[in-house]
C-alpha cells in the first residue's frame, strides 16, 4: 500500500506568492522561502527531494540552521507532518583537494 504523502497526484493548487517569500531560509546556499514553496508546488514532496533540487542543508552548516525551517514550510504547504523517515541523509562537506595534498595525507 502506497503512503498518501508520496502520492504524486496530490493537487496543492497553484503557487501563490506570499509577502515573506523573499526571506532567506538557507543562508549558506541563499535559498528563499519562495523558492522552497515553489519547489513543493512543482512536486518536491520530501525533505530529500527539496535538498537535492535546491541544495538546502548542503552548505557549510550542513542544515543546522535551515532543516527545521524547511521542514516547517513543507508541513504547511503539504498540510501534513513530515515523517521521521523523510529526514535528509547528512553528508560530510566536500571540497576540492589537489592530488599532491591527497598524496601527503596517504603517506602520513
């Protein structure tokens, strides 16, 4: 049996801009509330989908400041509680590393 919150036929109605849509929710990636709401109306119904589509929670803070805010926006737009299994998987920050530096790390 398919869970109701993953039903892709959900009609959320049209995206209607709100006065606070320009508020930045994810400071690291500079994602606004309006961008998150628009993504939800375009079919991103889980935290992981929003993270992959907009990169929320993928900045330097790794979602320490924005995950709760994104979850609240998702709950409001979907009119349901976000299930614990929908939490995005934390990932370590990645940064470019030269082969020279990588070789130094291997020889230590």
